[in-house]
């Protein structure tokens, strides 16, 4: 029953920010400790399965962004990589 609980559209920015943070941590600390990539890959593989289920069977979109958020995400990720 918990797998079929719809994701509220207001939580989407939080999920995106958390995924960006984990990607940044994995990329930043990879030279120091390569084992972190295993956990990062496991996180994103499990996340892929969960999001696939959510988007196909559960999620009811309130609006369509048509990719307008992608430039912001890409700029923040590149900026964070430059800082580190």
C-alpha cells in the first residue's frame, strides 16, 4: 500500500535537490574513496526503480514543465562541481 501512495507535486523540488546532493557527494569524494561510487550507484539504481513505478502507475502530474527546470539543475550542478 505504501508503494502506491501518490507523490505530491510540492515534494518534487526536495527529491531533485536530494538527488543532486548525492550526485555531487559521489563525484566529489570519488578520488578519496572509490567505494562511495558503489553506494551512489545503488542509490540511483533503487531510485530509478521507485521512480519508474511512481511515474508509470501512481503519479498524477498537476502540470508539465516541458523541461524548463533542466537548465537550472545543470547550472547548479556545474557550479557546484567548479566550487569543489
